[in-house]
């Protein structure tokens, strides 16, 4: 690939074209297209549902990249509760059970929003189990990835009007 081609791709990535929600939903990766556009806007302009989608997408991406140990150890871990609530509404009981299994490993089945507290608990769990304590749940989550993806699509469709304004504005 030439440098000129790389610069063109980067320019297109940074300068997003306007896209209706219907057009976004018909792209190869609608969730990514919407998330990219959300990421370009000041957080102060985002609605509650847009912020929620962004947090769930962030958590989902980190969990897919490095498992629950990574997602919970990163800033995205603060979105666990929103992700769990999303799963209750938009995913099967299997996905909810996976998230509940993760949550149950924390004291009082509560995952703190504070990253430092989560990291301390994860370190204690890792020492206790002498491995990634979320390994089984991560494996189950990977098996259910398409379900989570479909749930995010359903979320976008349910809140279509809010996302239409974000994309076209």
C-alpha cells in the first residue's frame, strides 16, 4: 500500500461523511459507523441513550479484545452496569448469566465504577485463582458475540430518532 493511499484512508477516517441512520444500518458494520460518529462529537452534545450506547460499545470492544479481565481493568469497566442492563433487555438469558457470573466474583456482587478499586479486586482474584479469574466467562462471552452485536443493532433501531440526529447533524 502506498503512502498516498494510507493518507487518503486516514483522511476519510477522520473526516466522516454525513450518514442517515437508515444508511448506517445498511452498511457492512453499522455499529462501528455509529460509534465512530459518536466519538467525533463532544460528550456534552450526546443524549443519555447515545452515551449509554457509547459505553456499552466501549465495554464490548475491550471485552472482545482482551476478555473481561481487560475490560474490567480498563476505563471501560465503569460501563459494566450499563452493559448488564442492556443485556437484560436486548440479549438472551445466556448472556445475562455470563455477566452475572462475572459480577458474582466481586464482593457483594458489585463491580465498582472506580478503576483503582476494580484493579485491586481483580489482582486479588487473580492471585487466588492463579490465573485469569474470568477466563470461563470470557470464553462464554466470545461464543455469544453475535448475540451481543445483534442486541446493539436492536438498541440502535429502538432509539433510531436520537441516532438519526447525531449522524446527520
